[in-house]
């Protein structure tokens, strides 16, 4: 899928998305979350297929809950997993 990435480009993309989402004051944050999740799912599904994309979203949720509970979790592991995964048929 992804062979390699520039960590600075990912950080910049994150910063750009956060700034873009924060600038819109008319849409409630809860609606922004649903919208961003849908866009992310659609984009991931293009390459991974819907089932694999949904699995990725579940991994993100699991990691987020683990971090909230103080567990030794990291999104870096998910990035590595996605980068090393071979395309699947969905």
C-alpha cells in the first residue's frame, strides 16, 4: 500500500486539517467528527476496501480508548501496520 512516508508531511497534514476544521464556526464539532470520519472511511475504502477500512477505524478507536485509560498505546503502530500491509481483495 504505502511504501514510505515523510513524517513531517504527516504532521503538516494533521496541522492543516485541524486548522481547517477549527476555522468553521457554524458547524458543531460533533458534526465535524461525523463528517471527517465519513471522509476518512471513504478515502481508506478506495485502497483497502470497506471491511479493511472499518477494521482500521476500529484499531484507531481501540488505541484512543487505550490511551485514555493510560495504556501503553501508540498511533505509530497503526501507521506501521497500514504501511506494511499488502493490498487485500474486498
